[in-house]
C-alpha cells in the first residue's frame, strides 16, 4: 500500500524464568502479552496494541501518535542478554 504512513511503537521483550517470552508496550499501560517464542509474543503484543488503539479511537480518547491504516511494531530485545554483558 503505497503512500501510507506507519507508526512505530516500542515493544520490550524479556525472557521469563519459566521460559515464556513477555512483551509489553510502555507507551500504553496495560498492553502486555506473552508467548512460547519471541515471534509469538511479538504477534500477540501487535494485536493487543492494535485493539487498544481501536478502543481509544472509539471512545474518542487521545492517543500519543496518530494511527494510520498500516501498523508496525518497533522491537527492542532485552533478553537473553549477550554473555559479554553479564
């Protein structure tokens, strides 16, 4: 889809002690997800953020960035930590 703008939202990923991957979007409190893999956690948090923004728009609530037709998530992976940083 040519000409569409994209909003990027930072998502933080961490590995939980039980092995699950946890994802959250610090811009939108309450937007947390998890998955058996990073890919699953990313897919889940992407859907949660989309739905959260849709609800804000339906309720005429302010959002921090305008949501456009196309959606993407900017990923920051914090874990596992590289061995040289331990």
